[in-house]
C-alpha cells in the first residue's frame, strides 16, 4: 500500500462511499408518526445458499385525507437479500403515497 509521511493511504472505491437510500426507513418513519398503518411480510424462497426474498408492504390504513387512495394497497418486490426486497417494496409504497417518483 502507498504510504505518505508514516500514514497508510487507503484507496476506497466510490461504490462503497455511495449507498442506496433506505426506503424502508422512510416507510417505517411514516408509520411511527402514525400517518399510515403498515404490515410487512418477508418470505425467503429457495435454498439457503441462494435465497430470493419476497417482501410485501400492506398499507392497512391512512390517517390523513391526502393519502386515502392508498388504504388497503399492497406493494411487493423481490431481492437477493431481505433488505433489498424490503427497500424495493418500500419504494413502490412511497411512489403510491406520492412521496417520491
């Protein structure tokens, strides 16, 4: 590794510095603020060494008139990890809520 003045210089790929947004965190925060009532279902499929996760976010109830069209909607997505499936399903829910595009 290259050294400069006794310090080790680390070269970090840009892909490690740029992270994807946690869409599930935003949906969870909406639920904690009591704007929406959600139910999350995560199901793994396939062998343990090659699982595919399916995550479904059900918006059971909304507490504001602006979001009433989303009550009872279901948003599903799959991913290689539980986190990626949850985030993809959450993104779809946020699009339906009109929070993101």
